[in-house]
C-alpha cells in the first residue's frame, strides 16, 4: 500500500501551528521565569545549616522530581480548584505545574554548582570582609551558573518536550493545535511531521543559543584573568 504524501493543506494552515508554537513558548517561558528563581531559593534552603529548613525542602524537591508531571498537572488542574475554590484555567495550571517541577530540578543544579566551588574561595572572600550574600552573588553563583549550564540546558530542552502534556487539559499548545488540524484535514502524518520539525527547530535553536551564551561567559571569564 502506497501513501500519497500531501502537505498542501497543512502548509496552507500553517498559521494554526504557529499559534500553537507560540502557546508552547508562552508556557515554557513563564514556567522558566518562575521556576529558575524558585529553584535558587530551594537550593539555598536545602544548603541551610538548619535541619528544620533543609530537611522539609529536600522532601519537597524529591517529591516534585519523583512524581510524574502528568499526575502533577492533573492534580493542579482538577484537584487544586476543589481544595481552594479558585478557578484555574489550562494555562495557569500548566505554568504552576511546570514551574514547580522545574524548580526542583533547577534547585539540584544550583546546589551542585554551589557546592562545587572550592571552600578556599569562600574563605578568601570572608578574609577580605565580604558578607555571605555578597560572596554568593559576586563570586560563587557566577561560577556555579557556568558549571551548571550544560545540565541547565538539558532541563530546558526536557521542559519544552514535557509541555506537550498540556494538550491533555485542552491548552492550545503546538501538539493540541496539531491534533485539531489533523482532524480537520484528515492528514495526520503530514501534520505531525511538520509539528515534529517545528519542535526540532525550536529545541535546536535553544541549544545553539545556550552554547553561544556559554562561549560568551567563558570568554568573559578568560578576559577577567
């Protein structure tokens, strides 16, 4: 049996897929905007010398990392409104879910980067009169971020892929729009092929961007010495 490929209808409705791509970028961007700083807060909490701070934060991080993102998304979208009485739309549920889950992974990235910095640098900074927060901000975090960048990129890529789950709560991301277009055109192979290529371009572009940032950071580090 020979299948006759025809991308005419798909390309003619490319605006639908572009709208879905914008939806994917919106969820990813907002989730990162909240997840990264929250991840830093969680990392600092887990590194706290106080057990009553570090232990519960560690439990939260492990819970968010170990439970399936789809289960988290369903809980936020269906259960959270029942418990709180708040109305949560698909976009809000998606952002809450992926910001929280990403924060747990970013927390471990930050923590690993921070503890990788030699103790002598902390002591040298303290010797010249720098406070703990100044040392963290000016010396430790810039180096930690540079060391965690490859893992950070991997998490961003994984987040883009994971956002395909938002179609299950009827959020109009790229996969949701592709499903609608496939039903309308009766060309699922062509539609999902184009959608897959769009995901590839998006993720590949993100990889190139982060690689460029990493090179710039390395160049700045070398010139500083």
